[in-house]
C-alpha cells in the first residue's frame, strides 16, 4: 500500500496529478486503476474527474511484480567461484538467484549459499542478513560480485564503492536503435511514493544523483547491444535510466515501455555484470572479466 498526501493549495484533477507522480504509468492506465478501485482518496473509491484539495490522502494498492511471495524447492542455483582469497572471493551469480532475504520472499538466496559454504563470514559486514555483501545484483541479473571474507576487507570495499573507485561494467541489450555511439545518462533517481518503483526523472531536479555511461557495441534492426558503466550505484539504476531514456532492457518486465512488444521471449533481464575491478588490501588492482552466459549469447545470436 502506497500513500501520498496532496499538499498543493490549488485544486487539481486526480488523474492529472497522478500522471505527474506515477511516471511509469500512462494517464489511461491511471484512469483504469481509479475506476477499478485500486486508487482511493481518503480511503474511499472515487472518480477520475475528482478534484483534489489540500489534505486529501491518496492510497494506491498494487501487487508487486518483484516482491511477491515465492515458494521454490530448497535446492539453490549454484553460483560459480571465480577467485578466492582469505580477504575476498569473486563469484558469478546466476540469473534467478536473489542476493539476500526480502519481505515476502521464501526462496533460497545467495546469502544462504554463502553461509553454507563460508560460515565464518556470518558476522562480517553491517547487517546479519547480508554477511560480507557490499553490493548486490537484481534477481534476474547475472554476473560478477565480490564478497568480503574479513571485516577489514568489507570496510575497504565499502569505502571504494562510496568513492566510486570500483569498476563496474555491464552488457545489456535494449529495445530500439540508439544512434549515438557513446553517451551518458544523468537523470536523478527517486522512489515513487505510490508504486515503490525507482523512477528516473529527466526533467526533475529532486532525487539522488545517478550517472550511467553507455557505449554501443552493435546495432541490430530493432535492438542495440551496449556496454554500460556505472559511475554511481543506485538501486535499479541501469534499468530505470534506460527506461527513461527510451530504450528499456530486453526482458525487463518491471521497467518496460508498455508500447513495446518483447518478441524475443527472454525469461530474464538481458543485463550481465561483465567487468568488476577493485583494490585489494595490498593496494594491488584486481580486475575480473566474464563472458555472456549461454542463454544471453543465444538471444544475441538470434537477433542477427
């Protein structure tokens, strides 16, 4: 349940107001939600023609596409260990594996796998639910992650993340043909008060600063294959940025353009963490590279 308080002095029509708040919904979709009773004002069903006044409380109940309760067998999709030292280890997280427990999720997570394989990291970090975990990948995203094996390394990795010293590059396939060879998306990111989704706001100044660089690797008839570099590490940054830029990722059911029909039938997001670089405790630079997994490579081959 999402709530928002209408604080403007001037009256404004409900659907028009929400059209500026729910950037991931079209105005016609908002009108349908109002008519269906999913959007209420002062806990009462209302009309799309209603004019809001100061103090009105709007509520929106939407079933989450990513946080629904899921029951799965106890068997965990196994990550692959790329490198292992006393201070850290680098893994290849498969798509479909959640990094850490979340509300409403009952399936096994990367955290479960970590504690089974490395029980000594249980107390490393700042949150017992995320032992040794400094950064994360979304469930349907695959690729490289670094896990701290000691508290000292955890603190050092965290410092590198905060100062943008870590190198993080992704490979992604988007809908549409991007004509610019190299570009940068600087849209601030803000969580929608009603949907809970991260929204990129090209014309808005509020929100957290977020920077994503992209470079075209190859263009297809209806798609573009990109190298994406994160200069900041916000939640859903690449996904929200590309949607707002007009070129959503193939397979992304949450951050998609309603007008685009996904004809590739990919059951995950075409986004892969391919390069990860950081400094170890001896100030040595470590960098790891990972090819596309077979399922994404097959999709790429089929677009030719």
